C-alpha cells in the first residue's frame, strides 16, 4: 500500500511537470537575466505580443542593467524593474518608478501564475480599472502549493470579483497549482507574458533572502544585465 501511494504521488508530480512542459516554447524569444545571485532564463510568450515587444525593447536598450529586485515576498513573488532602484542615493520607497507609459492588459486564460511565471506589475484597480501594465516593472512568481479546496474557493471568489461566471481553472492549472505551486489568486488580474525556463534554483534562493518591513531585501538583489539569447519566430 505504501508503495502504491508513493507511485501515485510520483505520477501526480510527473503529470504536473508535464503540464509545465506541454506549452511549445520553441518559437518564443529567450532572455538571460544575470543577477548577483546567479543566472535565470525566461521565455516571452508570443500570445502577449505587446508585452513581449516592450520587454525586448527595454532589454536591448540595457534598461534593466543595475535594477534591483526591490520587493520580495516569500512564497509569493519577486518584483523588479523600478528605474529608481538604480540610484543608490534614493531613500524613498521603491515601486513607484516607471517609463512614462503603460501597456494594455493582454489576458490569456491559458497563461497563468504558476511558479516561475513572468508577469507585469501594475497600479491598483482604484486608479487603474483597465488593469493596464507598468511599462517596465515585472515580477516572477515563486508561490506555494494549493489544495483543491483552496482553489475551488479562489475560483468562486474571482468569478464574483471579475463579474465573469465563465472564469475557471482547467485541470492542468489545478494539477500544476497543487503540485508545482504558484499564485492563482492573481489570475485574470495581471498579465502573464512569459515563464522561467532555467534557474529555478536561483529563484528559490532569491525567494528566501531577508527583507525589511517594506519587503525590500536587506542586502541588494541586483540585475547585473539582461540579454536576448534567442529571437522569437512568428
């Protein structure tokens, strides 16, 4: 019996990992993120072209060089992209900087907040009812595992919140959130435009750094550079 339970657990995890891999990333642009903690690589989805093209533009202009991960919440996400974080003399609270424009939301139900998801930060609904994305700030989901009861409650809440009775998690999403983890409560509210494909061990280290009362790391977590290592194909 114990062996059967073990096999079932392994099978479930394998299915979840298959869910992570079943999306074809062969035509996606790939970006290398070099940090002072190590290197990560992300794929940019072709299903969100405005976010993809904007991110590529900023990477090519070296916009993210020396930008900090200024907000890290353990088991949730790591946020970066505020240009004010480049200034070591800036003493205000980070997170308010930008590039002077936003990007229209590009919500795709199949692109969700699994662990490693790359998504756009934005201002709150009270001042941003269209849920437009920041032109430069982003986050990478670290997340946690959720059980089926939690997901059912979240699904019900989000249907009501968004006034969308059709909102639901499909079986792949449910299995992924249960075994691989993520931040399902953000689905439908923030644009997911890519995913981590390499460097999960670096993300896990960054997730565990010590932070202050504003969720800013005590010791800087810095992006040293970003580079396009593969262009996207149509």
